[in-house]
C-alpha cells in the first residue's frame, strides 16, 4: 500500500482556536514537562514577570531544538512560535506544532504571510514568539538580530517579554550528534513597551543587548553525556593545529586530524585537551575565530581559483514542495558565481542565501530557484555557509 507524506495545516488564528490551544496545553503540559526533564533540569529566574494571560510578544535567543518547549514550560502557557514549514511534515513534532498554534515559515525567503499570521494570534490574545536571530547558533554566541525586528516590534504594539536561555549550549550545541543531560536556566526580564515613535534601530540595539548570553555560562548542576565529539567536525572544519580543511575526525569523546595526526579529548565544558599535554582549547572560541577568518576568505582567493570546491555532491532543486534531483558532480563557488553539475553558471548577483539545514545539508537560494547540496560526509556544509554568505554580500 502506497503511503504519502501529508503536511498538517496550521491552526488558523481565532479566539476559539486560542481557547482550544490553551485547553490542549493544560492537558499536555505535565507529560511534556516529564519528557523534557529527562534532558533538562529547568530553572526559571524572573518568573514574576510572566504574563499569565493576554497578548504579548516573546523574544528569545536560540540555541537548542527544545527551546520552544523549554520557554513554554517556563512561562506556564502556550506560545505561538514561527517555525520552519518542514516541522509540519514530521508526524509527532508536526502535531505538537499545530496544537500550539505554531505558524509555518517558508525557508530562505522573507515570508510576510507568516508574519501576518503570527500577529493575528497576538490580536486574539495569544503570546506570540520569535527567535530574532532567525537561526540557531553554532558557536553559542548570540548572533546579530535579523534586520527589521525593530519595525516588527513597533508594528505589533504588544508588551515585549525578553527571555534568555542559559546553559543550552552545554546541553545541546547545534553541531552535536548526541544530546547531553544537564541544567538549563530561563531568565525573564520585566515586560517592555515600545511605541510607533521609537526608533527601530534603537529598539534592535536594546534587544540585542538584552538577548546576549555567554556561551560558557551554565547553571550549577550535573552535566552528563557520552560520545561528546560526534558532530564537531561538521562545524570545526579546520584543524586547530595545522589548519587542514575537512580533515578532523570524531570518535567517542576524541577528535583527531588525519593530516597532522594531532589528537584531542573533549569534555562536557567544551574543552579540547591535546593528548600528550598542552593548553586546552575552548570550542566556542575556536568556532568564533574560525567564523571570523572564513568571512574574509573571498579576499584571499588567488586568480583562477574557486572560493570553494566540492569534489562531488548530490544536487536537488527544492524550488517546489517536492525536491527534484538534478544530478551529482563537482560544485564550485567562484567570484563570478556558482557552478552546479549540468547547470549554467548562477551569477553571484543572483544568489540570495546560503543556509545549513540539519547540520549536514546546504541550501542555496537564488533569484528564481532554490537548491540543496548533499555534500560528501567528510565535507562541512557550514564551511560553505560561512564563506559563501560573506562572498555573496561582497561580490554580488
């Protein structure tokens, strides 16, 4: 019998549907809290600032996949978050997203319809939520807020709740293949009010400061985990010792370089300790430094050399709902544009975004089409994003 993937439709914003969401949340909250407690010991600071009812806009930094659920448990009420539309394809997570009133957002585009839907939930009394960094952090540092957040806050005209998630980077960094168990703290600020007379840039600067956290800070409590290094080469694509690209390999709690044979052990505090002795390195600091260097790579490319090259990749056209295979072969990013197997050169001026999906896949949006690159296992998709995005902005 054939089976088809059916995307669950989102719940339309209305007073009746909001009441349904609240009733469902009241039933599911004990179970969801029990399941989440297996991974997170939740601490809440500023619980007195929670708005138990009525409309408001929640803004939070974004670190782990359980962030939305963690925030709802801390606030004690459902939150209508904006979520990637792919979430609604997953049977379990899709139903949970729909039950909470989540609003699907199209990937890699400015989706004004989803913004309107989110604001509509606020108008019927919902607590609507956004992660204004737009994407989860790789190095634990709070990223720059997406442009336009200040204008959106003014347009919403709702009380603004700022929440900071502390300790999530220890509990589940984005690059990690296995989740750890440990304490997480939600810090809530008093509600803020903004008017249409407030300067959007000043609003964004204020929110950026309020959302910033130290990736190495964590609540007191026991951390547990195993196979800590698995997934790290997806993000740390250069050897800290010799600088070789895509030559790091992870096994259990150990990291090694196939080029210079250096070895490190990784602990729960993100320390990379060289085998045989030496100064330990911190993973968040390594990744932050690597990102800064990657952003200038387009300035270092020699004549006649591509900025990036993958020996072989599987390429999909994801412009429509159903992905269409385009073939396999070399993929190259040149100062002039992107070369895909069997496709004409995509000029740099037509490229819009480079974005990593699910740790290992690279999604590229152009003016008229969107593509997904399934790179070889040893190649880092994040390397393409961190080099490709700055190159696109500078050369396009």
